[in-house]
C-alpha cells in the first residue's frame, strides 16, 4: 500500500525552530512529475473514452433509425446527475482524500462503459427495440454522471491546492490538456475498435476503453500516495492543533494543507465567483452545442446517412482536428504567452465564435475540420481561463468546493444544450449556429466588463 502523502504547500502554522525547519520544511509549489503523470492519466482515459463514444454515437443512432435529437437527449440525465453530484464528491474529497474520489470516478466510468456497450450491442443486434435501447443506454450512462463526476474535481483540487497562485493557470491548463490529448486519442482509436470480433461492431470502443480504464485504476491505486489522513482531519475537532492555534499535523511530519476547520459553504452566487460562473455556464452551453452538432453535421454534409458504419472515420478526423487545436491552445499558447484567466477567456471565446461561423458554411471535410479546429482552439483557451479564474477567486481552503462548482458547471452545459443545438440544426443550419455565436458574443461582452484583471487574480493570498 502507498505511503501517506506528505504535504507540499504553505500553511498558517507557527514556523518551526531553525534546526527543525532545515529538516522538515518541504519545497512548495511543484508536484512531482510521477504524480502529475498519474493525474494526467486519470483525466486522459475518461476523455479518450468519451470522445471515442462521440465518434460512433451518430452512426449508432442512424443504424437504430432514431432521430438525432434523441441521441443527444440520451446524455441529459447523466449530465443532470453530474451537476448534482460533482459538488458533493468535491466536498467528500476534502474529507476522504482526493485519491479515493479519483478511484471512485474511474470505477464509475468503467462500469458505465461496459453497460452502455452491452445495451447498444443488444439494440444493434435486434434483441431490443430502439426505444428500450436508448432507455438502457441513458440508465447506464447515468452511472458516469453520478459516480464518474467524483474524479475531475478531485484532480483539480489536488493540483490547485498544491500550486502557487501565479503558476495555477498553467498547472490547471496542463491538467485540462489531458482532456485535449484524450480527444485526439479517442477519435483516432475509435474506428480501429469498430471490429467484427464477437459481433461488437460499433460498440467495440465501449468495451476497449472500459478495459483501459481498469488498467488506469490499478496504476492509480498502486502508484499515487494516499492522502486520506491529510484531509480526514479537516472540519473535525483537532484538540492538539486547536490548542496550538495552528493546522493539524500530518502523520509524515508535514502540516495540513489548509487552515483547520471547514471553510464556509461556497455558492454559485458568491460575489467572487459570479462573473466566472456566468461566463463558464454560457460559454459552456455554446461549446456543448458545437460538440453536439459536429457529428451529425459530418454525416449530412458528406452524404453518409445511408452508410452509418462509414461515418466513424470522418467524424473522428473532425474531432481529432479540434482536439489538436485544443492542445495547441493549452500546451502552446497559454504557457508561451503566459495568458492569465481573463485574457485566455476573452481571446478564447472570440476565436470560438469565429470558428463556429466557418463551421456554419462548411461544405466539405476540409472546411468542416478547419472550422471545428478554430472553434476548439477558442474553447481550449476559454475553459482553462474560466477554471483558473474560479480557482483564483477563492482561498486555498476553498479549492475543493470551487473545483466542484467548476465540474458542476461543465455538467450543466450538457443537460439540454447539445439536444437544443441538434434540434435547432435539424430545423435550420443557421438557426443552430446563430445561437452559438450569439452566446459567445454575450460572454465576450460580459467578460470585458466583469471579469477581474489578471494582475489582481494572481496576487498571492491564503
């Protein structure tokens, strides 16, 4: 079993004697690369699996002969559960440790993918009607919304609570880029996993990524140090630290990461968070609509409705183009130009609007991929910007709750936005894309006047 994790962040406890300080005080700021790789892997696997699923679901819906909007609505219950459960799991991670919540999230992902794949396989094989296939899929997918939502806020809180404020945007951008890399890997592998073996066909990616998730879970359990004792003391009466007026001691000689006692419950309406919450929610709806429409747009513009099995490849190419652009934003532009939360958010949402306008008029695979890539580059700047802004707006002791709010916002964007976007697109291409551009412009105007300046956000505070 892994050793208990020593704390690497500053605390308010009284300074030790000089001789002891030379031995006991750890370096602050940096998370060891081996641990960062594990955190990256947790996010990568779930992102790759979900985008692989997005690559094949339009084709599965066409094969089942159901309307596009019903495929989009099949995700809604899962997204609603994500909104409700993410803050709960974020608070739970403050008490039980980040590692435990990451493991729970991966387990939810694995079980959900196995059951989703089984439900869709039964439907495609003719064992169930299309209606009951979608009901079973939605029920299985809800496990990801209910339990898979435990992992992202735990990973974000782990990084945020161990990273200095001035470096937090880049650190969170690195974690966010795991989603970007996953969205490259997922669509790239999905067509290769559509195999006739055991009759899996279009459901192959579900089973394959469930197996990959099992490997990731085992590595997480074996290689990431436990942090349960560190966080279990938070919010409980700690007689020794209370008498001393400091933070509770860590079993390994480190000190508690945050101040003793539970911080006040954070609300979406907290004045510090309100501008970032509004921007993240509205911009997230725009992103969800673009992602919801993209696969069906490829089938329509390339004339592949009659050949659903041939759709996974072109859809994967478009999603990969967007994913590579997202990586360019998060691995290249943000660190290269040292973009702060406000700057990244504003430039990102403007680029997303431009890409959406190209996507609206695209008529071939090249132009579709270009428009989607530009929009994805914009959202690749926007998402880390609003995530870092939310984190920097609150204290270090409130990072767990803040990460829960961020994860909840991400889920809220997918409750109805993809289905609404697909429904509007089904009635008029320009109506669907016009709404997306309008949402981006609302965020741009709001952010220009309401988002806090980068230099004020990155000032060190407790």
